[in-house]
C-alpha cells in the first residue's frame, strides 16, 4: 500500500490549547477504524476551525493511501472555473497525477466516485458554505472506501446534517489562561504577559472574547481605547460573512432584532415577540443557531459573541431602526 507523502501543513506559530483539542477530535476519528467516517468541525468565524483541521491532517495523514486538504473552498468555489478546479485538485493529489482534469462538474463527480471508492483516503474540505460544494466534492459515503475519513469545517450545522456526519466537533473558545498565553506570545514573545502589562492584557483578552484570530493581532496600550470602540476590520469582516450568508431578509431581521433587544433574554419570550411581528421565529432562531451566529446558554437565554454583536450594531443601523419600529409597533398593539 502506497501511503501519502510526508509533507505537513503549517498550523500556527503559537499552537496554544491545540494539543488537547486535536487529541479529542482524533479520538472521534479513530473509532470504528474499518468504517467510513465523515466528521464536521463547527464554529463561528475566527475560532480556529481551519487550524485544528490542519493539525489533525498532519497527525493522521500518513496512514492513508491518499490525502488532500482543500483550503478555503468558499472563496475558490466562486472563482471562474473554481468548481471544476477543486475537483481537479482533489483527484490529482490523491491519484498522484498531474493529468486528471474533468471537463465539467458532473464528470468530476463521476471521476471522484470511480477513483476513490477503492482507496482509503483522507479528505479535508475547509470552509464549506453550500450544499452544492458537498455534492461536488464528497457526494456520499458510497464514494469512498472503508477506513476513509472526510473532515468538513463549516459555520453551518445544517450542511453537516445534510451529509449525515458521524461526529460533530463543536469548537469552543479558548479559556482565560489559554487566551492570555496566546496574546502574550504574540505581543511580548513569551508565554505570560510582562508584569507591567498584566492588567492591560486581561482587558484585551476579555474584550476580544477569547477568539484566536483576534488574539493573534499585535495590540498595545495606545490603541486599546480605539479597539474598544471599533472592532478590528479583519475580525469584523470574518464575523460578517455568516450574516451575509443568511438565506433571506427575514432571518437577517430576526438576527438584528436579537442583537439589539434580546441578548441574554429568554428564548421563549423573544420567540413570542418576534412571532407577533410577523416572523417565523422558531425556524429563524434555529437557523441562526445552526450558522453559529447565536447560541442558547444557561436558563434558555439567547447569547452571541460580543464582537459579532458590535459588528452588526455598527454596520446595519438602518436595519436596526426598522426592527425597532416593528417591535415598538407590536408593543403598542399589545397594550391596546
């Protein structure tokens, strides 16, 4: 059996908190070694899904006949000929050939199924955001041989349900100590903050909510106040992608109303109010949860990441005003 090459992907300059998370995820993948396992890595933007997927790829990749890490599928997919290009990369990498070019997406599907169904392969599909991508690149379990592993990173839980994944690894934010260490490594080149900057470091970590992407940015005392008022553009853009990906305006309006009025409010209460405004709130809220835009915390309270909330409040004022009017109008009707 010819195994994959020895090339490893670069993971991170400071892989803080990574080892324990990789061990947990690989344990899920090592169950039922002779079965085909499709595993999802789920979480909001900037939380480290791609990083952990790279680490897993490096950890287990040498046990497969072929392997491929298809990076940033969302962006490549919408480029000219990007769909067929992704299929070509998958086939060429696993089959170890330069000449494996499907002429169209349907031919690509047929080739992938034909070529991979007799090989034990590792396929990582990074940053998937549509059902069409899954249909074109991993189809169903029938496309793969026994022992194969397919890993999908996404912000959308609904997509993972479509392909009937065996496991979903729900990415969690770094804890306080991990966050301090990661920030300190980037800001001070050491594992703990310098003594004079300990309090400042804790303020930065608290503000950015323990997102690895945010904590990798070099931040200093002179810009802290500005950062507390205006989120970093890079982080804002990452977090906004999930919002833009919502399928219709009603889901966006529900999200904005929750952002403005219902954070840390009871989910049932918010559902009742939003239904009164003409929304199908049960469906809309569940969709927002699936896309990692909001979550339900202790005591059935709605919650979301602080940076995400700030981003939407600053970027969509007019939509918020519209939402405010709808809720105020409902409140007036209820008091009549």
